[in-house]
């Protein structure tokens, strides 16, 4: 039997996801700053691309948060 759609804590989860994603971005940026001379160009590029995807995720989470607030 399928679980009922419980959206009561969606806003909390979305806020946590935003904060966790921001923390991961900051950690990656700090890593790049500290080890830029020691990592390969491809690794740097991969980290930068991942942070770009994280930015898009945060935007999506914020849109979902707006939707949840409107319900």
C-alpha cells in the first residue's frame, strides 16, 4: 500500500537541503582556494561544474519552497 503524501515537513526539508548545499559549495570553494596549485585542471573544472549544479539546485529548492509556502 502506498504511503499517504505527507507534505507537512517539506518546508523544513527544503530549508535543510538549501543549507547543506550551500555548506557543500563553501567547502568546495575553500578546497579550491587552499589546493589550487596542487590539483589538476580537470579536477578544478569538475569541482567548479559541481558547484554550478549546486547553484541550480539551490534555485530549484527555493522555487519549491515558494510553492510550499503558497499551499
